[in-house]
């Protein structure tokens, strides 16, 4: 991805930003290949990205979104044991009265549309292409 990302950026003048997305893999989970693919695809489609990496604490997602004025948080979980962290991100946004300002996308192998609805997330994406479409829809881009 370190080679691909600069090549994608060479496409000429960047259009107006489609919005800012804070993305990462939730605390307790070190899987990040899918998250990195999603971040790269979002970036290639005009989104500003803050990639927090893997094993990210719940508060860090919300702190970064608030500090950067992000319109969306994308939270990956590849383990059923870490999925509850996605719910805690939504709860933390509500606790800080930010849920109406910041959308939440979830993804990862054990996740689903049903899971997203259950935890109060704004959507689920099963792959990087779907994540771009979802982010565009949630943030009014494109």
C-alpha cells in the first residue's frame, strides 16, 4: 500500500475534499490489511484520511474525529471478541454529544448490516468498494 498510495495521488489536481474519515482497527485487534485497503480507496476517492492503525482505544477514535472535524469514523474488527469495541465507539460519541455530527461505519469479517443496526452505527461495508459508496452516501459526497 505504501507504493500504491503515492501512485494514486499522482492523478493530478485533487478535487474538493469529500470529507474527513478517521479509520482504524479497534483495540485488542491487530488485523489491518482490510482497513488499509479501505483507507487507500477512500483517499483515492477524495476523502481526507486519518489512519490510526490497529489496536486503537475507543477514546482515540472519538478524540481524533473531534480534533480534526471528521464527519465519519470507520471502525474495523476482525475478531468476534473485539466487535464490542465498535459499539463502545458509538456509545462514546453519544456520551460526548457528537453522534449527530459524526457518522460511524463498521467493517470486518464478523460484522454485518444487522450488527451495525444493533449497535447504532450508520452503516456496514463488507469490502473497500462498498466502504467508498457508504462513505459517499453518509457524508453526502459524489
